[in-house]
């Protein structure tokens, strides 16, 4: 019923930010310096988002788009 007005854009949820912060804290506790830990998590996050966006751009065959 409410599918027409649903916003389907990508959103960075609060729990994702908390998870990224937890990863940084775990890396710092493991002995990495804070800038290295933040830079590593940031790099992996950017690479993940880029891969996700790239996968969404690949064309899908028309036969796969058909509804059941």
C-alpha cells in the first residue's frame, strides 16, 4: 500500500555507525594507533560502499527482472 512514497535511498543507519566505532575501539585495544585504526576502517567502509554501488549499476538481464 505505501510503496509509492517509500524512500529507498541508501542510508547510513545509527547501528552501522556504532558498529564502526566498536571496530575502531577493538583495533585500538589490539595495539594499533588510533589514526591507523580510523584510517583502516574508513578505507574498508569506502571500498564497501563503492563495491555496493558498482554492483547496483551492472545491467540485469530482462528475463531476471520479470515478476513471478
